[in-house]
């Protein structure tokens, strides 16, 4: 072992000579180096190269992270701007929602259940922080929690608006159906010979309750449905004679009695203004007329509030049909 070490020392002390011979009149140059010096230079160059490579990689990583941060800031700024626009659009939608509800005289379920209170409100702690960041020019200084909170708030607000929109459309559909179901016109042209309420019966002479209107005219005067609904009955019924009953839904039913002819079948869907029969004198009747009756929840009511179409207008419509 000692012999090997001694030999290594002798070799390291050995010298190398490098001669540079120029192709001109200059004298040759001799450079002499020991093996140990050459090894020192080699290790030094290797270490320097590794160190320089390490610094370069660190520098590249630094710029990469910096560029990524700048890109992330731009993305966050864009996100914040889009959130702001989305909030503004949702506020417009909410305002339109309130206007539509006001026009329809429609309140939210909460407003119906709760009593009206004085105006209250204010920003939350998180919303105040958002305003502070905006004023300090640090709109991009948002954590993942802030992003999640704002997106969650937008999603919840969107759900509320969609629910409100469904309530409005449902309300409109219901009001449209209610309008179609509510009798709102004269069933025929003629003179009211016996109004709604108590009267002396024209045949039996007894004082009794008259559940509808008697409208007199000549035989085969057209009789029209006063609202859209399903024909519940069309048959001979005692004192009514030939009778049509139409169920309009929402508790509304209309009766058309003493008809000479029935022009619909049981189960048919009659539209408002549709010709359903011809005036006659069947059943308990002293002359040609129509017994018109309106019932709400199976209780007879006066037809007067339901006769919204003017009698003269009804006559002109009848002439056009004729």
C-alpha cells in the first residue's frame, strides 16, 4: 500500500511540457505543468461548469415562476372582471324580475308569508374586503377561498333567479288558464226576462230561488260557450230540458238549458266563443229562451260580474258568424 502511494506521489510530481511553435519568425514557447496542477484545473473547470449550470437553472426557474405569476395575475384580473360583469347582469335580471312581479301584482312566497318590514341590509365582511382590495388596486390579490366564495355566490344567485323565473312563468300560465276558465261573455243575444235571485216561478207561481239568467229570443238563436272547458254533460235533465254543462276548471261551471238542439258531445273540449247549441223551449219553459247559469265551487252565483263583453258587441260578433 505504501509503495502504491509513493508511486502516485511521484507521478503527480511529474511534469508535462507544452510547446507552441509559431509559423513565423517568433521563437517557440514552452509551457511546463505538473500533473497535479492539470488535475486541479480540470476539477476547477468541472466545478465552475456545474455551479454555472446550477445558477442558470435557478435563474430560468425564477423567470418561469415570475412569468407564471404574471399570467396568473392576468387570469385573476380577467376572472374578477367577469365576476363583476356577471354580478351586474344578475342585478339587472333581479331588477327586471321585480318589475315583472310588480306588473303582475305578484309577490314572492317569502313576501306573502312575512309581514312587510322597514328596509334593512348591508355588505358582508367578505364584500367589504373585496371593496378594500379594489380601492387599494389589489383586485388580483385573491385567494382560492375568495374565488370559490365568489363563484359559489354567483351560482346561488343564478339558482334563485332561475327559481324566480319558473315561479313567474308558472304564475303567468296559471293566470292564462284562469282567464280561459273564467266565463266572461254573453252566451247569446236576447232580452233578460228573468234575472238571478228570488222570484215568482212563471209556471208554478211559487216564490223560489232562480239560479241563473233567462235570456229570450227566437228559436235556434246561436248559443256560445262563455269560457274554455270540458263538456261535462249534454242531455235532457228535468226542468232544464236539453242541457249542456261545461266544466272550466278552477271551480267554474256554466249551464245552458232549454236548448232546442245540442251541437257538442260529452267529453268534448269547448273553446270560448264556440257554437255549442241552439236556443229552444224544452223542459219547464213558457217560451223560447236560454237558462244561463254560472256556478263557482258548485254554488250558483250571479252571472252579471262575468258579462264583460258588451251586449251590442256580442250582437255584432253573432252577425259576423252568421
